[in-house]
């Protein structure tokens, strides 16, 4: 094997978007990283923040009897979710609508005993708790507004009944109605004991205001703080003006309409909401599709499971697929022979589900044929998706790129339409891609690959300590404190101040181009000289970055130019960075349920196991909020 080929193999092994599993070993006489990478596997961080300085062992003498221990960059962690504790709502200082600290009580007549004023006087006796933002909003609202929102005379108002109906229906929008449960006073009461009645109404007024404020908070930004789930989640939590919401509710002629208007308005969320409703109406009593475990069927073979496979296509395929394949479906008589017509039927189903359309019925295809998750599992995935959708903007925008890691797909939207999609490779389970949003700023042709510190430390350093000139032979460029040096000049007892990059070229790990949206995780989209992984159904295989199956098409789209022009720039062979004409939102997301371009919700495997952490976070939140119910 030539030195150039060895360098290419090494680059592919250590890039942020390539794993080592399918690379053949180089010739034993040629030094490379294979023995390093296959020898002792280490947990790696996908991409550390720029400028990270990990604690290093102090450089030792030139010849040491015992080498210094190797440092390691660790991956982000998953956390034990901690829900916010509830805060007591303190209204004792605003209980009297007239007497305040700025008024001399001795010179003011007592406030008139209207039902409203009598209810407010009981605020000081109310014992109520709410999430901190809701509690503060309730306190501020009533400190600046002397009226009531939900009580009229000695009864609850129609406004209150409208709000209660929305809160009771919170499950339809993916929330938990018990989080907003309020004790409703009876319409019948003892008129001889009005003090007790006013206490009851005061508690109702305060609790409903806090419940409504919490509902608005949750439906806008979600109940779960994503950054408490893991270090892989990176979101700025939305600010919600709850005082303004209470003010609007106090004046709105249609409380229900206002509350419903606060949920995400995008078509994606409405599709999830419709799917949740349909799933809850669905019954598991319908006859399931059962395919024998271990079934593997290829075109031209004969297999008794074929009848069940066709049944699965008919049951779980779309209306459009059943219409297009109606003749084949009608002609099938339950025979075991896998004919070309039936292969075409299966291929159409595979294509619809985002699988490799090769007609081979294996484990991945069977999962879709039998319906995948149970109804209960799908309901939970949709609820998780609705919660996570609240972390993103209510409207994703008319133009954006959406990467869904469990689907292993990237989608380009423009003018409120999906223009194209393509397969991607994302981080492996030990090198996970983060969940965040950003803006695409730059396309770089013929890029350099700046080797992340995690790869330098975890994968290169062990080899470099025994062979300091290793990177020189592979053609990598090394700098120490900004000065170009050879790798043999570095004391690899420490990597402080050291940076490594691979120049542009046919063997560059990033291929022809990369698309950048600068972020603390150094994640970006890029090309690759190796296309084999795009043929796989499970594509969580990289070091964390997102590899594109058709990078030229994506680059042309974000630049607003043609694929031919992108090719012409690449052909020049020089490194060049071009700013996009306008910044484009990019959502590097993680949804195990998400609607396709036709609005049909598709379900995906939870490749990183993150839904399980969402379940724990939801349960922790439920326990805190409903501890007194």
C-alpha cells in the first residue's frame, strides 16, 4: 500500500464523521493508527469546545523508566433530571385592594365590601404553590391589578369555565392535565357563612391564575429543561411574559382561543397533535402482523412468510402506495414465491419508510412491516416529540435545514416546502451528535480538516508518544502556539498549544466541502471520500459531525447557486470559504417521531436511548408538581 493510501485510510479512521469498524488494516510494514484504534477503545467526546485545555501529565525526561499516564477527553454525560421545586405564592401584601403601604390607613375609609374586595381580602390565607415563574407572575399581576380574573360575585365566571375546559384538555397537546388541576368551588354554598365562601373563591382565583400561567409557560417552551437531560442538549430556554398573558386573559373575550393560540403554530406541531389524537383512538385489538423471527428473504427466493410480508405492506403502507400497487396486491394469492412484482411492492414500501429499497426483507424492513412500536410506544414518542418541538421556534421558518438524527436524514425547506432530502451519517452511540439549533453561515470548498482535541488526545497521542514523526509522514500540518513545526519537534508528553490539521486533497477526511454553522461543539455538515455508509439503514457511525450523501446539492441550495457552479469551485482545487447570502436556520435535532413532507408522522428507532431520559424527566416533573394532589 502506498504512503498516500495509508494517509487516506488514517484520515477516514479519525475524522469526526467516520468510525473504524469497516476499514481494512494497512500493510504491517506501514506505520498507521490501526493498531491504536483497534487496540484499546476509549470513550471519546464528539467535539470539545474550541480552545479546550485538558489537564495533561507534565512532560517527562527524554528516556523515562515509566511513561506518564495518557490523558483522555471524556464525552458529555447524561444527568439525573432535577425538576424545579415549587414556590409558595405570597399574596399577603396585596390582599387589600385599597390599603397599601403608600397610604395612611388612618385617613382612609375602609374599602367597600363588594364580593370582589372580600375575595381579595382572603388572599393572605391562600396556601398555593407553583413553578417559580408562574408564582412570580401571579404575585406581580395582583400587585398591580385590583380586580379578579376568574370570580364574578360569589360564583366562578364563564371566563373561568372556558379556561378550565382548556386545561382539562391539555393531554391533546401533549401535556399532563394533572399539572393544571384546580379545585372548583361548588355552585351551592352556605350564604350564612360568606367568609368561608370568599376563602374558597380566593383559593380558586389564585390557583387558576397560577395553573393558567403554568400552562402558557409549558405550551410555549415545554415542561422539561433540555439542558438538564444531558451535555448533548444545548438550548437557550425561551422567555415567556406570563404577567402579560394574565393581563390579556383578564380582558380577552375568548379565553380558550387565546390559550390555544400559545401552542406552537407550525405545521409540524399540528401534524403531531393530529397523530396523537388518531393514536389514542386506535385500538390494539386489530389483528397484528406477525413475521417469524430471523426471517431473511431475497428476490427470487421462496418463503412461507411472504404472505405475512404482503399483509404488512397492505396494513402499514400509505394510501398512495396501496393505490399505486393495487394491481399487484389484488393479484397476490398467498403463494410463497417472491416474484419481481412483489419485489417491486416491497421496494416501494422500503422507499416510503426511508429504508434502502433493495427488496431484501431483513430485520429493519420487518420492524416496519409489523408496525414497529406498539400504540402505547408510539403515543409516548409523539408526546416526547411535542415536548421537544417546544424547545424550537413555534414556526421553523420558510427556509431552513432540518437534520433528524434517528431518521439519519437531512431535509432542505424553502418557501414553506421541502425541496429535497438526503441520507446522512451522524455520531455513533459513543460519539453522539448534539441536539441544538444554529444558523448556516459559510460553505468552505476544498477544506482543511482541523483535528479536534478529543481525537488528538484520545486517538493520536498514544501513537505519537512512541513515534513523534508519525503525522509528518502522513502529511498533516502541526502548529505549536501558532507556529508551524514538524510533529517530531513536539514533546508529546502534553498537547497544550498544539493544533493539527489535514490539508485539502483527495484523501482529506472532509472531502470536497463543508457547511459551517459555528457552534461550541464544532459540529458541521460535510462531504466524505467514502460513500459506503450511506448504503446502510443504521447510520449512527461517525465521530459526531454530519456527513451528507449529496453535499454539492446542499451547498448549492444554501448558497442560492447551481450544483454546476459548486462543482466548478471545487475543481479549482484551492481552499475557499464563501459566506451564504443570508443566514439559514439549521436544526440538528433528535425526534423519534416526526412528520414527513406529506404530514404523515413517521417513527424511528431511539438510536441514542434519549427517549428513556425524557421519560425520567417527565416523571420527575410530575412528582414535583403533583406532590400535593
